[in-house]
């Protein structure tokens, strides 16, 4: 599931004409960081429910993608 979420995050950033660094520079909630997200996207760190909830608030229908991936 994490590779599907990571791909959707990358696609979302491209759709917004930005990259992870610029996106994170706009400000993140406490406990989330550019470094953490970068490790998640590379598969070096396991994504947590906190990360998923953050991105679900940013990316339309991310929950639908997750449900489809689980099925």
C-alpha cells in the first residue's frame, strides 16, 4: 500500500507544480517534516496513520485509493 500512496503523493505534487521541498517549506504540523516525508517516499520509513491522515487532507480521494489498493 505504501508504494501506491507514495506514487499518489508524487503525482499530487506534480499536479500542483511543486516538489516536496517547496511543499514542506510552506509549513507542516508538529511531528511531520520534509526529511520524514522524503524517507517515506523512498520506502526507507514506514508510513503511519498520522502521515496518511495528513496526506488525506491534502489529496482529494486518497482514502478511495487506499480502499481500492487494499481490496
